[in-house]
């Protein structure tokens, strides 16, 4: 279960990005919209994840260049 009371998918849009089995009973009776502050917080968190991914890719490239 993904805790949909405040769920928002990775792309910053409200709504479920899980399969029906993950939503659990009563999912559609919770909150459907995130506040502006919640959307900003989620997008900032996602940006942090993207920055970490970029760093990991840069490190992998550097290691391959040294080994190559």
C-alpha cells in the first residue's frame, strides 16, 4: 500500500501511479489533491534524487575512463 492520502507521482501530478493491488481498500476516499507546499516538497525531493543519479553516472563514467 502506498499511502495515497497524500500520494503524488514522480512527475509532480496528483493521482495514483501504482497498480490497483497496491492502493488497498478505501483508497479513493482519501485526499485527492496535494497542497502547494506538498507539491513543492515532493518536487524538491525528486530533484535531489535526480542530482544523486547524475552524480552516480558521472562517477561511473570517471571509473570507466580510468580503467579503460
